[in-house]
């Protein structure tokens, strides 16, 4: 039977919706779509498919691009909503959608074929030879779209969907991401009005953050404010800060962010939905398939398959291969939906995750060659996937934010056993990578949890390590308080090595405060307690501190002998970190005696070790020593290179006392070169840091350098300015 003739009109109805007046940004995405649309394709009808999470702005972008392209398609532009994700609407079948399209081109109902195949053939016939733009919105799957694509050149199809329509062969795909903060703020201003944004700029930026930069959420929030002119932006921010009720607050008229997001969830099979809600319990910003498997009680292969399905559904995102993350509002949906796990199920899942992180972090700390901690024994079972130090470092670097979040979760839920053990496993890794502020925080959690548990040994470990972290950060009062509390506990436990370690810690603060004789007295007591105990690591720490105090008093020959003992003992024990400390101490003593070539040889050995074990703090110490030796030799250009390289590392590894030292060295070099303004700036920075850390020796040098940079003395010798010692690392 012949097909009915097409509608006699040469121009099809222009049925594109009006552009949103608040469309803003997306310039790069618009350019990409326009470029693909105007390119001459080999295929009959080019298809541009835009996918993305609910509310990200797919339809707004597609409508904007369609209006830009409309002049190129004089035979008409047709908009069709397939209702793939529309509340209380059943998605259109391709059979029904073809009927809508055919009616749009003038085919009367009585002449519509009954079968889908016949409708598809008729649609291709009536679009042949025409230049038609077809915007298909809100598709659920490729099968829903494929029959609607005209079969001849001249037409263009724009498709929007939540999942990527990978089965649309030949389509050009664009996954629409969240707008950057600036564009999100402009979108809020376009809806709300620029005056209100100018009146509350900080509150507006907070609102953008609370909405996760999601355009739908921003429009809903702006709509609430526009309907309530008496509200301030800050007032709405306060209403949205509670995570458990935030989604309920993002509702206006017929728009609800939770409803839009939930349509993506309900489109999933039931096993996927259960997996999705369990994933919402993960406390960190992202996670890998291993953590997801443990949390959800799935096998690794099943977890990876389900993660990829959620990624395709835009319920998860992926910024790094192998790692998955929630948009913040989607995470809230997973956690606070009525279908979220029961408290008992959630408790078991969280326990599984914390056990997994505890095992793996303990194994990572062992592989990274952290000092042994008798109070925190390894609990890693056989078959742990981390096989060597590089694997452990890579795992820790990727998981650090999640590990810290997991520790916070254990602490919030009162899971003290997990909290103290996980914190003590994390601390050596954080120390090695230079995350000292994080190290201080987790050790504080460990000390408090151990106190609640009555676990005196782990509390002692946490307090002594906390004192060292505070010393590195210049928190003298806090660190000294921790060391003294640890000392009282060690003496109560009759723990000789523990008492000695506490005395070493206290001596570091005595050295910082310029009380060198007092520091030496503490250290002699510590070494006497350690004698014959086999506690090589603690003895090396005490000896390193002793060498620093001896050097400060000008007893350089004694400091050299002490540093040699540190080097040899650490080398015998296989402690590379201790060996670096010993070698840099030897270099300082040789430099003080004028044996610069020998000092540089010791630094070359230390540098090789620091690079081999990848310790940014160790590299910074070695570079600081190099800068000082070169300065003493008058090799100013090399001193500046080494000093600035050290400061570059110290921008990521927070060591304010060491930074003060480097600034003083650089100030002395610039004074010797005659650049007094630059010298003064370095000494002023050293003064600020020395005051912050309480490091009196560097404060004296900084004040002296500031004075000399203002009124330089004739005949000044470049090598005569440094008398203060470099402090060793206590870990």
C-alpha cells in the first residue's frame, strides 16, 4: 500500500521551546556542538547526543544551540520530549514518538500506520530532501531514539539524555559537566538579579557550594529567594546547611531537586539501588572498587561492574581512572532516602570499611619503612594486595582524603578501637609525605581515643608522636604539654624506652627555646635509660637531638662524633630516615670546622637517600644544608638555587622552623651580594616564622640580619653570620 503524501507545506512547524532567559556560560560546549553540527559528515544524518546528570542543564544547552542553528534548517525545527525521566509520566515508546512526529509534519491521524516499522518508513519518506532540525529531549535509551533519526542528509538530530546513548552508532557525544564556580555564580545572578548578589557576595558563593553548582538546584534556590524577597541569601544558606534536610529545602512550585535526582535512581534495577545506597555511607570524597566492594559486601568484580553502571547513569562521577565519586546532592539522596540502609546494616557496612582501611593502612606504613611501633602491632592478613613501597605510597596518596574522613567517621561514631589504631597507622605515612598538620590532627584523635579505652601504650605512642608533630609545626606550648603528659604516663608504666623518648622530645623544645644545657641534661638521662635496651631508633633520635644542642654551644667536635653514631647506628638498622639525619648532622659539624668539601660529600650521600625513599622533608633538610655550606664558601648562586628549591618543597611540606632557617640563609646570601632590600625581606620572613615557632636561635639571626641589611658593616665576612644549628627531625 502506498504511503500517504506528506503535508503540502514546505516549512514544518517551528516548535522549539523558548530559550531560558537565564541561560549563561557553556561557551565551550556551545562551540563544540556548533562545530560538529556545521561539519559535513559522511553519515546521512548527524546526531549530537548530550548526556549528563539530572539538572545539569542539558535541555537548556540543547535549546540554545538549536536556536543558534535554526537559520540553517529552513524546513523547520521540531522539539520532542520523550519523557525518559519525567515524574508521573511513562516514557514514550518509539511507536508513539513517531506518531507525534508524523502529526507534526501534517500527517492526519486516520493515515498514521499502525505498525512501528511502517511509521518509521513513512517518517523517513516525509523527511527526505528536507533540511530539518530535530531536538529529542529526555531520552531514556538508544532504542527509544534510533527509529526517529531521518535517513537522508540535510537533517540534524540533537538528543539529550541522562545515560550516555552509546548504542547510537556514529553519534557525537558530549557529557555535560557541572559549570565552574564563576559560571554557576553568574547563573544564580541571572535568575536572582545582580543586586542581591552584590549585596551578599559571600553568602551567594556559599549558596553555589551548597547547591553543588548544579544548575537545577541553583534555579530552585533562586526561585525560593525570588518568591521570598524578605529572605536574605544567608538565611537560605542556614536552612540548607543541615545535610539531612538540604534536599527537602531545594523545592519550589513544581520543581524539586530530590525528585529529579530520584528518577535516575528508580530507573536502576533493585540490586543497583541497594548498592547505590550502601555506597552513600562512604565518608570520603572518592573511592576505588576495592573500598566499594568491602563497604557493600560485594565481590570486587561485581562492585566494579555496578560502579560502571552507576557511572553510565550519571549517579557517580569519575575524575581519575579507577576512582569514583558522588555529586554532593546525589550523596545526600543516597544517605537520606527512605530506602537508605537500616542503622544495623549501615553499622555493619561501616565496620567492614574501617577494618579494610585499618588493615591496608597498617600494611602501607610497614612497607613505607616507618619506624616499628610496639604499641600498634600490624594486623594485616596474608594476601594483602600492597606488595611493595611504591604501591603503598601510591595507595596512600590516592586514599589520603578518604582515610582521614574514615578516621573522622570512627571518631564521630564512638568507634574508639578503630579510631586509635587507624590513626596510628596513618601517622607515619602522613609524616613521610609531609602532611604534618594532618599528622598532628590524627594523633590528637588517637590520644583521646586511647585515653577513653584505657589503652596506655597506644596513648603513650600517640602523645610522643604528637609532641614531635607539634615541634615541626612550631606549636611549642601544645607540643611541650603533650611531651610532659607522655613522660608522666611512661614513668607511671615504668617504661624505660618510653621515658627516654619523652625526654628526647622535651629536649627538642628546650633546644628551640635556647636552653641547650638543659636539653643536653635531658638527653643524657634518655641515653642512660636506653643503654642496653636494643631500642636503636629511640637512641638515634636522642643522639641526633644531642648533636644539635652540642653544635649550638659551639662544641662541633662532639657534635661530629655524636652525628657519626647516628649515621652508623641507623645504617646498621636499615633506617634511611635516621641515616639522613646523621649525615646532615655530620655535614653541619664539618662545615662549622671549615671542611666544606667533606660536608658536601656527606650531603651528597644524604641527598641520594632522600631521593631514593621519596621523603620531601628529608630533601628539604638536605637542600637547606647545601644552601648554608655554599653560602659559607661564597658560592652565592648555588646557595640561592638550593635555598629556593628547599622553600619550594616547604610550600607542600609544612616545616616553619626549617623555613625560618632557609630564609635566614638566603637573607645572608643577599646581604653578601649587596641586595639589601631582598635580604631584609628574607630576614623579616625568618623573624615571623621564628616567633611563631619559638625558635630563639633563628630569631636572633633574623633580627641581626634585619639590622645589618639596614646599616651594613664594612669588612663583613659572608661566612660569619650563622651560628645557630639546624634542628634534626625527631622522626
